[in-house]
């Protein structure tokens, strides 16, 4: 269940004459519901019918993956994540290939990249989810689970309890108290699959953004007019790193009206952000408890306001944004520097901004308030 929402910086409705008077328009559409967020799609099309076909495909796929990866609800004619969890310790469940692939990849990345993201951590996540729901029903103020309750649940979070049979396409949990949760990986993985599907259908230039997960392909077909932080934004897609807009990020001195802390040019990259400012509640003392739980402490991580990952694969970016948010800056930087084609931006609690080595002195990024750079 994630994440902080990124701002899309792309709108134009002008026509471009190409070849034999062929015209394109930049169109946009919003989808509300799937993955508990708003998904925005921007693309060029020759006419509204062509664009609507693209939107129909996206909506169909969003609903399918949302249902398949759902751990809270069941659906007719579908075995999904809830079906697997409900049958933990009882029997293996046959599921569609995308769920097999997501779980397999998530387990592999847990073992090879970072154990901070564990899809078997659901028993602890469920406790925090229930406390947050109660708080939301009480004006956003609620109680905090005690360590004894969390530690008891944490006894049942072994990722090795998930058994996947690739041949039979089944998933079995051998511990009846283990619960699978793919909130840290599912949305980015689904966005990546939908992006690939659009490319296969011949859509050549678009942005797809769903709740903090932005995937891009190609660049502008129509030059955008106006003033920009980066000149490249006239010809290429740009994406903003959203500001928490509270605490030490209440307002930018250099641009008080900006909703972003930085702007990046994207050409095929995905940007995924995990932050503490979208899903949270407070206790009676005003202390904030967000939804990103550190498996080492069993409480919300307290390192940053947000972490944004820039890399080609939205699914990998989703995994990494959660993992890096849950570790110190030094450990996160070391991890990012060990991976090819991956960069990161950290918004620190004190209002400072840090970037991975590949973004420093990079002409494709603009930090709005330079004094924040650390």
C-alpha cells in the first residue's frame, strides 16, 4: 500500500503536421479506483477513438492486476492473493501466471538485493493496517500497537514459508499464520506490465502514472510552449518529485508556489517514490505513524520524508524505493551505487536533499531550492 504521488509535467493540445498532413494530439485520462489510487495516462493519438482504445486496455489491465494482487477481497472466477492467504497451512492454490511471477521475483530480490522488502511480512503489516483503519475512523488519531503484539506476529514472517510450484502454477504457505503482502512491489510491477503491453500495441510516446509510480516511453511529439525549469522539458517528458509540503518542506523560498522539490527529464525511465506523507495517522501526542514498516524495528522507519528511485523497470523501482526508505542514507547509497542504471533522490527529515552519484551535476535534473542540496 503505497506511495507518495509524483506530479506529471506534461500538457499540450496543439497539432503537429507530420508527412502527409498526419496530425497528433496529446490527450490525457484519469482512472480512479484500482490500487486505491488515481492513475493518469498521457499519450499522443490521431483521434479520440484511438486514444480511448488505449485507455480501455489500461483500465482493463489495472482492474485485473488490482484484483489478482488483492489480499483483502475475493472475486468471482479468480484465485488471488487473498485466496492464497486464506488457505495458508491447508493447501496449494492455483493462480494466474502474473501472480506467480510477482512472488517469484519479489522473493529473488529479497534474497539478492535487500531483505528489507519481505512479501511474507504481512502478519505485521496487517496489525498496522488495522490500527490505521481505526484511527482514520477517529479523525486520524489512534493508538499504537505494543511491541509484544508486533513481535508475536513477526515470528511468522519467514519468506521461506512461501512455496511456489512453477510447473503446477500453485502457491502454498506452509505456516498457517504467515500472510503474504505485496504492497511494496505490486503497483510498480503492474505499471511495468501495462507499459510493455502499450509498447507491444505500437504506442510510442506516453507517460503512465499510478500513485507514485511513473513509467515513461519516448518523448514529446508536440513541442510544449512556455517557461520551464529545464529547457529540455519543451521537447521531452518531465516528472516532478513531489514535496511533502509540511514540516521542513512547508514552502520553497525560491518558488513558493511549487508542489515539487525537483524536476527530472525522463526518456524511458521510471520514477517511483515512497514517502511518509500520504498514508499515516497520529497518536494522542501528535506523533505520526506512516505505513512503511521497518522489519528490524517493526515500527515505521524514521530516516526520511521520501525516497525516489529512477531506473528503467518500474517494478524494480517500486521494490527499491521501499527498501531504501527503510535503511540509512549510507546503506541506501551503497546499495544504489552497486546497481547498474539505478539512481535515487532522498528528501531528508531536516529539509535537505541528497542524490546518488549519477545525478550530481546531471543536466537532466533541476532542484528547485538549491539551498536544500546536501
